[in-house]
């Protein structure tokens, strides 16, 4: 029976995936953008106390990788091994990505299960042999519909180009095996209607619905003109189409056909994070494959926009690719993780510029947040010898700050944890940071400190406790986004000794007031966000 919904019998894991990335080259900012978003989302859910499974990995089969390897004079496997170990895995470690698994499509745990899945569909009559002729983009590893193509100009004048890669398509004719995708159009439309949040954002959902309503063609699921891929189990003259191979990683990585207990407790994914250029694969082909196999469908397919530089989508093919390390070496890893999710509404296209990053870093991270942390620690050290005082004289001003933290925590939990609106969640926390800065400016603790009466001391103690407790909440709320600086702040507040590990603090409780105990040892540590040096040449 075809699956009709997102069912996880007995499941406990919140399962998030990135796309598995092509290893035809080193990763750029676009790859890192999606992976950092997934890391923030899964760190957030871990800090809710949930069991989480975060999957990323690499897509290593197909004609594009075979040609890249040939151009570099090595075997496809050697090319993949080198890039994965020297470029992809080290970058995720550098960016503090806490993935639970890294799947490679050349691994036996994957290839064996892919063959089993496809064999099962063949045995069920879902796959048949036929011929196909049409325009093919090697970059996309996809046959294109004639209406998808654009007219070439300049050196490509008179040719039809792929709209994504802006390069000529190849006309291919070969005998292939086909999956009966056309039969699943009505079932998919019914599923989309019953699950309006399945495809996000809404613009992506509308695109997919319109596409499916026009009628689906059966999908060529094998190739016979090259051999770098998973062999079709009943016909070794064919390899399985790279996208069928790739999509199945979401099942094979969590135990499909090998570990039923893990599979039942994890699959399907709650969230597939993808780029919008691979939307149809994940929202049409993937759910149809699962329906054909009687497996449950994912919770959400969320397409992020493109990162733009000079109005062009960032990719290696148009030479606007920028290495993440170019930015982390200047701004730091935590600021890098923060910037793209804060500056760009997730799901929309966004433009990157060095100038914008610099301005936001200086204004929001260094001046608003970092300076607040330094001032509060310095004043507790100066006026109370580093021992956090007790708040005994709270009034309306303090209650406003308490309410501000509660609101920021509730908003951030909803926006980041549920709606994947990272920008709004982060802004809610930074609006609170601004509120606390305003509170300190209005209360003028440096003037109150001159009043040495018991009332004056009580008032000063209350102001500084209010500021420190606010920072305690901020450290918890920003831990998923900026784990290194949040840990530094946590230690500066003496919270580790009194409250335990930062990772054990629940984000849904971050807005509870009065958690940081009086007497905690507050120390002024290193500056959280140092002043930027001149932009490197």
C-alpha cells in the first residue's frame, strides 16, 4: 500500500539531512550555507533535549564526476577519496558542524541497499525497459524538457543551454530502464493538498504543484553509455541513474535493509534541507519512489535560495565561488555561522558582500553583543570583586528586561526550532541584546556605584545581576548558532560551575528568570568579537 503521510512508528529521532554534495570540486559558500543551517537546526533540537540525527555526505557517481576525474588523470574513486578527505570533511570540522553521520555513495553500506531497493521496484513491475532521446545536462545529471532550455548567446549562439549551468546540453539517445513516475502524479497532488507544509517556501510548493499538474513523464533510472555508478542488479550493462542512487542515501544511511530498529526509529527525515535547483528531485521523484515502495514520506522539503555575488548564483561554473575559509580567517568561524543565517531570509535568494558582513559584524556582534558582555563582566569585577551580587531591589525596569528575555526565548524557539526562520529567531535574540544595552544606558550603574548607602548598593547589585542573568539567557539561545563564543560567555559568567554544561541547558527554558545564582564567579575573559583587521588584499 502506498504511503500517504509522515509516519515514524516508535520513532524518537529528529532527523535532518543536507543534500549529499557532488565531489567534482571543493566546497564553496553555497554548500556551507545549507550545512550550517542544518547544524544550527539540529543543535537547537538537541538543546531541547531531543534525540537528533543529522546526516550529510557526498554524491560520488555519475558522468560529471567521471569526466572530472579523467580530466585530472585519476580514477573516479581516487578523485572522490582525495576531495572528501582533504576538502569536504575538513571544512565541516572547521565550521564546527556536529553531524551524526557522513554518507558516501561509493560505500558498500549504500550501494548494496540501492541495488536491493531498485531490484524490489523491478520485481513489483514499477520498472520497465525502453528507449529515450533528449537533451541532457551533465552538470545537473538530468534530462531536460525542451521548454526548460534557454537560447545561447556569444560563443554559444545557436545552441540550447541548461538554465542552471548556462552551458550547452548534449543530445543523448540510449536504451534505458524507466520508473513509472507518470502513475504517481495524482497521488503526489493528493499528498501535497493534504500536507500543505511539505514543500517550503510557498513559492517552491507552487512551482512543484504546477509542474506535476502538467503531467509527469516516466523517469529514466539507468544509463548505459558509461560505467561509473551502481550496476543495475539484473542487467550489468546499465548503471543506476545517479539521482536515484543519491536520493536513496537518506534511507541507506539510517539502516534501510540492514538495521530495521534504527531505520524504524529514524526514517523518514523530518526535514530535507536542499537548494532550490534540486527541488523537483526531492519533492517529486523521491516521494514517488517511497510511495512505490510503501514507505513513509518526509516531513518537509525546505529549499533555500541561492547565494548571489554580483547578481550571479554562487558556483564554481561561473567563477563566483568563494571559499568559506576566506571569510572565517578574517571574521572567525562563529561570526561566519551567524552572518548568513542572520543576513538572508532562509528560503530566499540573498546577496553576499564583504562590506555588509563587515558592517554587521562591527555593529551587532562587536558593539552590541561583545561590548555588552565585556562591560557587564568588568563592572561585576570592579564593584563586587567578581562575585555576582543578589538582586534585591527589582522594579519596573527589571521586569521589562525579564519579559524581554521570555519573549526572545519563545520567539527564537518557534522561529528556529519549528519554522526554520533562522533570521527572525536570531533577530529576536539581538533585539533583546539591544534592550539590555538600553537598560544599562538608562540605569547608569557607574553613577549608581557612587552611592555607597545600603540602598545604593542594592540598586547597583540589582542592575548588574539583571544584566548578567540576561547574558546567561543569551548564551543559551545563541549556543546553536555560535557555540564557541557562547561557551566563552558561559565560562565568563561562572555558569559552568553553578549550572553545569551549556549544552545541557534547555532552549525552551532559556527565558526563565533567576537561573544564574548569586555568588557565581564572573570573570572578564577574552573579547568575544575582536576588532577586525584591514580586509586582506
